[in-house]
C-alpha cells in the first residue's frame, strides 16, 4: 500500500469513499445530504493537506491534516480519515493514522487532536486508543446518530 498526497485526478475516487460515509450520517458531523462538490470542497479545502491510500492502483482510503486551531494552537494538528467500504478491516485506517503521525512530526506539529469522535464508532475509538490516543474529553449527547439517537462525542489527544 502507498499513501501519497491527493491529486485533482483523485476526486472521483475520494468522492466514492466520502459519499456513503457522509450519507450514512453515523460518524461525521456533516450534513448527510451534502453533495459531491460541497463534500470535496470540505475534504480538500485549502487549509488541509489531503492524502489517499492506494492498494494495487486503487484508492482505498483518504485522510486530511490541518492545524487544529490558529495562532497559539497551531502546533496541534487535526485529521479526518475515511476508508472505502470494500477495504474495511484490512488495516487501511491504521496505515493512514501511522502515516499521519509521521507526517505531523515532519511538519513540526507537537500533538494531534481529534475533536469529535462519535462514541458509537467503536472501531475507530479502539484503533485510536491502540495508536496512543487518550480520551481527554466527552461531549455528552453531542451527536445525533440516525439510529441510536443522541450519543456522546469524544475528544481524543496524543502528544507527538
């Protein structure tokens, strides 16, 4: 597997990953009716570095990295990750997280923070914990899950 910076030619592949995740409305606080252009503009915004994970020439995952805050908080980065549905369980998210940790260090970040991890996304929570992240905050009932109702969101943090 190779992880590389996203190119404009990757937008169709990235959209094919984003579309079902956004539409499901289970793990990102994004409007589930968000269309292609809006979703790609969000994921590939100028304030983000966007990457794709390729396996045998096919894009199987994507992530972005950006400063979590401006000014005095700029030394902490934030990332978002999505894996193609057909590629779940193959270590793609773990590889992207490992890549992002290395890239963050190379960029001079001192920490990484996930601001809003939906608590019912137990696979992601367990993976982030295995990758060294700790839950440093809990936002009670902050996310309206489409089938489970109001659930907590977690703030997860790791020093680099």
